[in-house]
C-alpha cells in the first residue's frame, strides 16, 4: 500500500546554487504527494530560493556555518519533534555525505527517514540509506534520495519565471561568484580585466552586451567599467538593477546568450533554458551542468594532472590557477561560433 506523506521535511545545507539543484527533488515529491506540505531546512544565506518556487511551503533557517552550529542543529531537532516545539512530520529526506546526518535524522523522531548511505550507522538509523553517487549532475544526485518513493523524475530545475521574449543580438554577462567562496580562497572565475576584454571584443563583433551583477560583485563590476570601451548603442549596464535572483532570472530569460561563472546565476539560466556559456576551472562541470546542448563549459587548455581539484583534492584553489588561464579571444570564439 502506497504511503501518503502529509508533512515532509527536506534538509539541504549549502549555498543558493545547492538549493536550486535540490528543487527537482522537491518538485517530484510534490507531484507524487500533491496534498503534502514541504518544509525545507536550509542556511539563512540561501532563503531567497523560496522566491523561485511554490513547492516550498515553509522554511527552517539553520545557520550551520555560524559559531553556534551545534545549537542550531539542536534547534532543528526541537522544531521537528512536534508538541510544543514545532510541527510533526511523517517523513524527512536529507542530502549531505556526513556520517552524522543519519544520527541527526534519527534524533528528529520522524518515522520515515531517507538519506545517503554513509556506512553501518546510516543503515541502522535510516529507513532507507541511498547510495551516494557523486559522479553525476547534482540534480540527479539529489533526486536519487526520492527515486524509490516517486514515479516522477524532474531532471532540471524549474522556477517561477515565465518565458521571456528574447532581445535580438543580445549577450548577457554576469561575471561574479559569491563573496563567501572568494573569502574562503576558492577562486572559480577569470579576472575582471579578462571579462572587460571579452565585452570589448563582443561589441566589436556588433553584439549588444548587457552587464549584470549582485552586491558581492561591486569590485569586479567597477574594474570592468574602467576597462571597457563603452558603446552606448551596444552596451547596457544593468548592475544594481536586479534586487533578487528572480529579477536576474527574468533578464537571463530575455538574453539570446548568457556568459557567466560557476555560480548560482548559471543554475537559474539552466532553469530558464537560455543558451549559456559558463567559465570552469577548478570545479567539475560534469556535476554542475546538465548534459545538454543548452549549456557549454568554457575551460582552459590545462595539463594539470588533478583538474578538477576543488573538493576532490583540495578545499582552496592553488596559486597558479592554470585552469583559469582563459583568454577573451577563446571565450568569444566559443560563444560566437
């Protein structure tokens, strides 16, 4: 007999990009259990994902990156125990490969618990321990968590932004990455000067270039502005005109082509089905973009024996950054061919 889950808790800690990757999993759950209420436990920095979807009914903001990590996790347990503490759930799914996640799920007291198989503890404490297959597109990796309880398979992120009318001959550029990644020493994109040179070359080719960015990109945008040959008819500066990722998604939808870094806007572009070109260096594009003609990874001709190294071999990027020595000419050739 098929179980009918009324209150579902999903746990997925990470940046906004991780939450976009997680959306197909939540969408498939909602399709399978249309009367269910889905609560997502996530980090405060990623709460704007709720603006992109109607699938999430409620959120628990758990600051696992802050100084009081263990207090925050205890707060999550209290929120899931029902009674005077919070709502009662009949199912929980959680991403993440930490061996203690299964213990966290067990402590919630929720009867049905789904997580990744991280060893004997997970096999004992979880209702279902799912094999963690990292070497695939992240959306598919997350979706494995629910593959045995839903007949639906949502392969790509879907967001609440209507298809947009394309601006002819337009190319949108979003050069930035999150400030958190930069502060942690994870350099994932080309220098601002190369972005500026790319814009200049595209304008020379008669393309109408739009420039966008978020609050974290202020320094990058200022450097680009100083180094471009601004043509008022072929260049439009949109920096500061988007107040949310949803606003940016609308602009992405209007562009014929989109060039970006390995960052959250890339995943919004996938959802908008805009022809996208993403700069990749130390991270693994096979896990971060779908196998689709809509998205192309732009990479350096690099002989580094451990590329992609970030997360697989190191938690910060190296000093040489050979994998990010990509020229503006290379980018333009790929985008315009």
